[in-house]
């Protein structure tokens, strides 16, 4: 149970900090505007630093997945049981709801103007001019890259790289956000999308955040599965190979 609770707390922190910065910097509504590069960089750093912080906090307890797509990739790579896989995902979603709920309370108590600007709660959505197919492809590709980094950095057969796994994973999430925010606001994490999408409706956020939610569930899961396949192909049999 401790590792499940750790996943819940870690995901709560990820959503609260990452989406919280997106709201504070108004990235949820303006992140597709290249004139607001600072909001993109700030939001990307917030998500990446949240992962680094949690990796060194709960990594020794649960492995710090805090992302159902990572959990799926780890399961398909044969590193965890089906029971743990399912329970991790359940507690990750619970944590995402907790983080989004705290953010909702903060936003709704911060004045009408700010509440209106932050009503989306950092939820994912297709950005201007991006089609459903384009958004789905972006989520599949960038989740695949991200989960592949996770599998490689934490593999016992990949030399000493796992000593710096938390840093490598956090920095890769920053990189993924810098590229992908322009297209979908960057999910690569179903739990991170589910919590804010539902709570955004309470805050008066866009209905499309909920109607497009399936993209940010299907895309990351497909990407995570693909990453597990790729890693199985390239994973060395021994650390010295």
C-alpha cells in the first residue's frame, strides 16, 4: 500500500505544480502563441522539475512512475505484476484528481479575473489549427520517446545510467513539453489529463477539454506500449554488452 500511496502523492504534486504553473503563467490559453515563449518554457520546467523532485522523494518506494503510460510500459517490459500495474494506475488517477482539486480551490479563491483566466486548470486540449489526428500522433510519438527514456534510464542492464535516472527523466519531460505544447498542451500522461479535464468543468473551463480527453488517454497508452516494444528490441542482455 505504501507504494500505491507514494504514486498518489507523486501524481498529486505533478499535477498541482505543473498545471499550477501553467495557470499562473496563463499557458493553458496562450501556449500556442509563439510570442509567449516564456510561458512555454516555464510550464515545461515546472513539469520536469516536479518529476525530478518526486523521483528523489518516492523513487525508492514506488519507482516514481506517476504516469499510467510509464506504468504500462514498465508492465509490458516485464518489470511489474498485473496487480501492481492496475493499482498504480488507480492511485495515479486519484492523485491527479487531488492535485486538480487543490488547484481548483486556489484558482476559484483568487479573484474573478484570475479565476476566468485559469478556468482550464492547465487541462490538455488541441491547440489552434491542430487536427484530432495531429494531436493523437503528437501524443503517441512524444509519449513513446519519454517512456523509452524512462525504461532505458532505469534499466539494470544499461550500465550506470540508472544512477541519474531521476534527472534524465525530468529533463526529457522538459524537452518533450518544449516541443509538444504547441500541439496539445503536452499530456504524455493520462492521469495528468484526466484530473484537470474534469475539474475544469467545475471552474467553467472549455467543454472541449473533456470531449477531447480520449486523445490524451489513447495517445499516451499507445506511445507507452510502443516504447516497451522498442526497448525490448534494443535492451542489452548484460550491462557490459
